C-alpha cells in the first residue's frame, strides 16, 4: 500500500473517497440515522475513521504524519475555536442587522437541532442533547479533517504541488456535501432546480472551507486549528446558536455560515500569503 501511495496517489484517494461516499449515501437514504433517537448521521463518519486507520496502518503512516500531533493539540484547538468564534460573531451580528433593517426583529436562542436545509423544527434543551451534539461533531470533524485534509493533501502532495493538492481535496470535500440537497429533492422537500442550485452552492461553500482548512494545515503543520474551526462551525453555528425572527428560525443560516467562512478564508489567505512571501 505504501507503494501505491507514492506511485498512484490520485487512484488511491478516489477509491477511498468513493468508498466513504457510498457509505454516506447508504446512511442518508437507507439507514437515516438522523431520523432516529441519535439525531445525527454519524455512522458513515465512524466507518470513515476506521477506513482511515486501516489505510494508515497499511501504509506505515502514523496519525502524526497526517497532522494529528499530540504536542500541539490543546493550543491549536483553542486557536481554531477562537477563529470560528470571532468570525461567527461578526456574521451573527450581520444577520441580526439584516432582520432589523427588514423590520423583522430577531433574537438569539440556544438549543439543539439537527442541521436541516428546510429549517429547524425541534428545540432540544436538555444537557444530554448538547453533549451528544459535541460528541457526534467531534467524530464528524475528526473523520473529515483526517481524510480530506490529512490523508488526501498528504497523498496528493506526493505527486503535485501543495496548492494543487489542496484544491483537489477541497473539490472532493465539496462533492461530499451534495448528498444533503439530493436527499431533500428525493424526499420532496425542494424542487429539482433548487437542488441543483443548492448543490452548486454547497460545492462552492464547502470548497472554500476545505481550501481554508488546507491552508491552516500548511501554516501550522497540524490538523488541529482547522479541526477546531470546523468543530465550531458544526456545533455552534449549525446546531446550537440560532437566530429566531417573527417568521421562524434560521432563515438566513446558510448566509450566516457563508459570511463567516468568507471572512475567515480571507484572514487565513492573508496570513498564508504573508508567510509564503516572507519565507523566501
């Protein structure tokens, strides 16, 4: 397997991606774990972590080799959480300002809900739901950062420059997210045209996020900063802290997330550009 990583990185990554994507489709369309008491599609993420562990063992790589260094864990996670909190504080402020300008006063509410393209319906405020949300999203970001940033960027970089490797991994990360609008269309929750537009939007948004987290991986030399920012996005912005107006909850959630990600992307890009030009 080590030879395959060095000689055929593209083939190996595509096989891993298709395998993980297949399990993702099975869970979203057949198992539908998010519609059970668990409330989250976490099974395919666990499978993805197992696949990643098997690949690392078979290729003689370690978790540290793909960015999971132990000595930089706590500080780097905190930096990622700080990046996410600052950028989302700005985007939440913008969202509330938009509602005020529309004459539709809105306020913040804290509760747990599964991420939905059609809006949040159930408000869970028991501590156990917050605990499960954090736990499931740790599994989520561990798998996605480990596979898409750690393994894919490292593997693609064996044969390509870093930026090419990062763009390819980010594009695959974007494709990874079109499962959600596809299921919404199949379930009759949105028309075909909306599915196409939402799918394109997801590829672009997730692609931007993927590029940003890849740049953080290169800047810091570890996976933790991007993982912390990813975790904040998934737990707080998507599931915990909601904007509620007279018309309902989270009408502009996708706008909020996009604004925060564009702000943080610009910040990270500036840092990466500065460090790249000053290293020479």
